[in-house]
């Protein structure tokens, strides 16, 4: 598993764009929308129907909601709120 650390306004904005591009490229490769080993390196596939307790869906299951494996660090909450909200 890989965890990305994004630091500061610029790092968080570039990181956000990275995740968008990574998913677009992956979507062109994986036409079946199946959560596989390659995708599990960067994302968790979670079931969001249970709001209080997200649990990861196993490799091989259909893609539900993907959560990037990233740590976002910034002293101002504005950029973080826009990325997470």
C-alpha cells in the first residue's frame, strides 16, 4: 500500500489533480469497474451506506466509493475544506 503526503496549498492542489488524472487513466484501462490490486495500492474501496463506520470492500468487488490513501497537511483550512468537502 502507498500513502501520499501532500503538504501546503500547492502540494494539496497538485495532489488533488494527481488523483483526478490517476483515476481517469485507470478508468481507460479497467473497463469492468472492478476494484483490483493495482487500484488498491492507492485507494480504499469503501461502503458508504453505513455513515458512522466505513468498511473496506475486498479486492475483486465492484468499485463503490474510492478514498485516496493520502495525508493532507496545511496550516490554513480553506484548501483542505475545498478538497475534502
